[in-house]
C-alpha cells in the first residue's frame, strides 16, 4: 500500500463524539506513521489543531476527495503506547465521553498544545556559600529576603518554583535581589533517577495483621487482583502500602499511589521517600505545566519509581507499572464531577486488570460498592482490626440535644467536656461542615430570607469579611442593613457556621488558643501546612474545621472530637447521605487518640435513637454498612443496580425539560432494554448561576445492558436539534446528583 492509499484516523480535542480522517502529507510515506503520534491537522475555521493518531485505515466514510491532508507530524516517535491508547479508548466508551476530549484532555497541557515531548530541565534555586555565611540582621527591612534565605538554607538540595510559591507570595523580586547579592544561585536539574540520602531503614516492625496483608499482596504481584484493605483509622495501612511498594521496586517495577486532593501533604511525601529511600515524583493540581509534563515523562520513561498523585495521575503512562494503590478509596475527590466524569478509583481497577497487576483499595470506611465487591469475591478483603502501636480506637458517645441548654451551637455537656480536656493540656477538634458565620439571614419583621438571585439558594453570611456569599455560584453581595421587602431593620442570623462557632468558643474559653481551618481561612498558599505544624507543636487548644480536617491527618495531641451537627445527614433525600455521614463521622473520629492517650468522640444530635447512629456507635462501620447494603438491596439502588444521569441546563426551564422528555421518549421506544428512566426532574439545585437544571436518571440491573442502551441512545441525543440551546452531559456511575 502506498502512503496515499492510507487514511489517518485522528482524535482531536473537541466535544464532537467522533474521530476525524485525514490523508498524509504529500511528502510522507506510510512508514512515517505510528499509532500514538501527534499530528498537526487543519480543523474547521480554527486552523491548526493538535491531533493524536489513533489508527491507520483503508476506508473512510468520507469521500476521499473531501479528505484534507495533515500539516505535519509532531512526534517522530509515538508519545503513548498502543496499550495506553486502548485504555483511553475504553474509558471514552465506558463513560460515553468524546474520544478526543479523553485522549488529549488526559495528556499534560503542554503535550495537548503540541509542545515537544521532552524534559526541559526544571529551574531550581539554592543557597550559595556566601548566602550561608550572610549575617541575618544585615537584611534590615528586607524581611522577605531574609525569610527566603532562611527557607533555602534549610533546603540545600535546592527548591522549585512550585515550592517557593507554596511558601511565599511575590517571591520573584526578593529572590532576584538575593541572586544579585550572590547569596542564591539558579541551577537546572534534569529528570534522571534521583535517590534521596539513603536513610537507615528505621521502619516499625509490622504487627500480625499488617504482615498478613503484605504477604497476601506481595505473593500475588504477577497478576491482577483487587485487594480491599479495610483497616480502621490509624491501623497502619500506609505501612502496608510501603512494604508492598518496596517489593515491587525490588523487582524493578514502578508504583502508582492515588490520594485524595487533600492527602498529598509534604509530610506524606516525606514518609514515602524516607521509608523507601527513593525520590517520589508527585502529580497534583498545584504543579506548573512544565512540572506536570516532567513527572509524566519520568513515569513513562522509567525514571520515576514511585508516583504519588491525585485523581488525574491515573492517566499517566508507565514504562513498567507493578502496582496501583488507591488510598481512602471511598473519597469523593476520586470522581471528576465535570467535563470528563470518570472515577479514578474505578479506572485504577480497570487499568490493573488490563495490565495484569495488583491494585489495593484502602480505607477505614470503604464505599458500599467496594464492600459489595468484596462480599461477592470480586475483591479480596484484608482487614486490620486494631490500631497500630499502642493507640486505641476512640470511644464514641452521643449528646442528646433535645431540650438541652445551648451556648450557640454548643450543648452545655459538650462545653464541660471541652473545658476538662483543655485544662489537661490536650487538644479538642470540633467538626462543623459549614463555613461562614450563618447559613441563613432573615428579616425578623416579615420573614424575608436573603438569597442568591442566580441560584434561588440562601446566601451565607460571612461576618468577618462583611459579605453575603452564595456557596453554589460564588456570587457575593455587600450586606444590606434593611429588608428589601419591608424596610425592617431587624435582620437576624440563623444557624451556625465555623466563624460563628469560633466566636462562641472565644466567649466560652477566652483564654484558649483557637484555630479555624476551612476553605476561607486557608486560602493563602502554604497556610494549611503552617496550621498543621502549629497543631502538631501544641500551639493550639481548640481546632474548628470542616471536612478539610477529617482526612488522613495525624494529630497526636487531639483527644476529644466533637461533631457539632450530625442531624443534616440523617434525613436527606440523597440515598448516599447516610453512607457519607457515617464515613465522615468515622474519619473525624479517627483523628482522636492517635497516640498514647485514648480519645473520645461526642456527637451532638436531636435523634439519639436513629438506627444509623446507634449501629455506628454500639457496633462499628462494618455493622453499619451491612445495614445500608441490605437497605440498598431492598430498594434496588447501587451497588445493586447501575445508574447513568443525564443533566441538562438552559436559560429556559421548559427547554431543558423538553430535551429530556424527548430523550426519554426515545428510550421508552426501546422497551426490551430493561432500563428504567426516572424524570425529567429538577436537579437538587434547580437553578445555578442563572441556568435552570433538569435531570433524567437511568437505572439498570445490569451494567452491560445499561451500556448497550446508552450507545445508540447518545448518538440520538447528539442529533436532537434543540441541543444548541440546551447544554447536556452524561454521568455514568454518578456519585452526586448535584
Ligand atoms: P492509617 O493509614 O491506617 O490511618 P498509618 O499508616 O498512618 O495508619 O499509621 C498510623 C500510625 O501508626 C503512624 O504513626 C504509624 O507510624 C504507626 N504505625 C503503623 N504501623 C505500626 C506498627 N506496626 N507498630 C507501631 N506503629 C505503627
Ligand atoms: Zn422584612
Ligand atoms: Zn448563586
């Protein structure tokens, strides 16, 4: 076959659900092309686009005269392997997401934009000898220079742009001043294997259950198997991961560890590096495009041995991947909630299966899906029942708030216990998953409630920065002093957010050192890390936090955890609300008593006899999950059925509704599929940022049947004519109805 008789099938990053055919350039021969190369192709009126060569074919549905020629070939060699391309293709089919968006959207931005697939050395900065000898007081008023030099002095190996930005704002000027004085120098580090100073392997000896888990996993490293590592908080799951990785590294293979957004802290990275004696590469949303590309290339070219990453790291190609670990597998941040809606946890399992390697899903509070997979032997469950070392699991109790005397959001019982704990010099952690001062502002004269005109939702009062803010669309307003309805001036604050709770505590405990941790108080880069340091160093008595505090962190001085408001999760319309509440209660509780002193957890509720709470407290998460699974089975909800959610939004509610009605009709015409449609119905937030939102839920008892139904149906939806005015998307295995 000559070059001219071959047709290049190319993926392009567009929402169109298809691939595009091109002819080679006149100067090309067929041997110039290999699957996985990037090509520059003409595309619509936008001119040049970057495409990924997916296959070479002989026939195109488009007449040959109409096919355009590519402009040029970007990569002499493929940038990804055919196997990796197949994985992306599989994901695009499974999630019914346009192939081009999946294949190019999961590449590092620089590659998707056509930049060369090679490591550019990353600039680093380090302190010079004269910098080390420079007397600190000579900086005078140049405080930032002094702080920068201090920082660099503690890091003789040099720091990156990202590390500087983590700690400092506007560091460029002061850094250049230091360079001019000869105190700091810039240098370049390339991506070859870098080992950290080999530390003595001072690892704790594993206990029996840990050893059994490691033995089970390491004896099965040559084939696919999914392990569910079900271990209570503080049971030493991380040590198990590390031992398994050590075994994989010994065999010359690579390891991928996926963590929730918030779990990838410097401490955590250090723990891996020090125990394994290798430099771990990281991949998270805080990286620059260049850093991300470097980490991606390092993994692909076998220069990275361990990659620690958040959700999107699951799409990294590896030269010789030996194991995948998903820590806190129940965590919602593994699910991408917009654009290409995938579950990194599920993709980790699919990937392990395709590459024939083991995968570990670890959690103290596994998802119902994973527990059911373990029960039906699709996963192998390994259990760690006890906390590692000398730590004990905390004792959980309920505070019945009915008729109770309250100080703000605090029952008098809780206030008393807090006092005892801080008097003993121990720390208290109070959990309230609601930032701001008050969730509702109301006119006491007429009942008017301040709400967002774009979302029809209440505005949250942020007293500290004197603004009303919509937590759904980000809209902000200055507070008004009178009611827009009746001109009354009696505006009252209803409910409690973290700011108000902080105020209450300052009144009750004027002498205590109180720290609030939520998205508002940690907006500045690096501030969260500094706060964690303060907590660990005992500079804080009472910690107030949202779910940012719930996960994975180790605060050895915390002995009392208070859950301020458990009631919201008990009676929700979302069938997953109880699972989420139990997970968050167990995770927050897990922060208590992680060291020598035992911990206590107190849950404030008006429903002390709610079966969820009583099961969780008198028994454990396992008993609770059996209850939930039984309930899901009775009602045929996931994991006993499979969901796909079609969301539609438009400026006009009727348009969105009509689109989904038409969609449903087309589905109903095909009765034999045994897929049930519910809706269209308004989304739980029916209006957001000025757009009306409707949804249609599809449910099937069989995953393949759902998939077979969706395939032709989605092509029909694409062709339905009013879709330009309606934005729609599909979410396979949705976790959130929002
Ligand atoms: P998890 O990830 O299950 O919450 P970690 O792996 O973070 O638990 O371990 C909790 C704490 O227990 C850590 O401080 C860890 O160093 C310690 N630890 C883990 N395994 C052991 C062990 N076998 N003996 C003593 N301490 C241990
Ligand atoms: Zn009023
Ligand atoms: Zn809004």
